[in-house]
C-alpha cells in the first residue's frame, strides 16, 4: 500500500515522503494514529504542503536542540539511585532515566540522544554525551545513593 508520511517516523522516513508498506501496518497502526495518509491523487497534490511542514519542523527541532546542547554543555546532573554500601547500584542508570531526570530540571531530551560510554552501575561521576546529528554536548552525571528514612 502506498502512503504519504505526515510525521517523521524513525526507520520509515520523513514528512512528505511516499513509501510502500504492508496493508496491515498502514490500516492498523499508521492511519489510525494519523502518521500517514493514503497516496491518492488528491493527497499527492498536497505533498508540497507536507514538505514545507517538514522543513519548518526540522528547522524548529534543530533550533531547539541547539539550545538544549548549549544548556547541557558542562552541566552536572545529580541522580539518586538505590544501591549497596560499596556503591554498586541495584539497577543501572540508563538513558531513559537520565532523560526523565533532565525533564525534571526543565531540559527535554529524548533518551536516544543521550549516550553513555558504558551502563552506569556504580556511584560517582560519569561522563555522558548529548548527540543530535552534528550537535554534541558533553555533560556529567553524578550518581549518589538514595537516602532512605530508617524505620524504628
């Protein structure tokens, strides 16, 4: 089935592109979520509008990510996590967790743009990178043990 993308879809394409997908994928997932329109003659005429929307969306996203990169450069994020007395964490701190902690600080970043050299499994200071195409910003994550109130 031929479709025209109305949103950027990772692994499929960008706004305004025409793609061939399986009927079930289009009917059951893409069309109900309004991510695509069917490639009819009428919709093919509207493809220029979609490409203009794509350009504006990319420009806005790039501008926003440059601001995020500027804010993250040299930033230190404090993350509390549960662990033992030796500093080993019970659960690794991953990109998703870092993304939610950054969101609490007012910096919205998708987890796929946060890169770590290795999974964070110990307390201490760890280098982390924000990468969005050619925009890169190194920052640090300081992991400390969670303080829990002792019950008596």
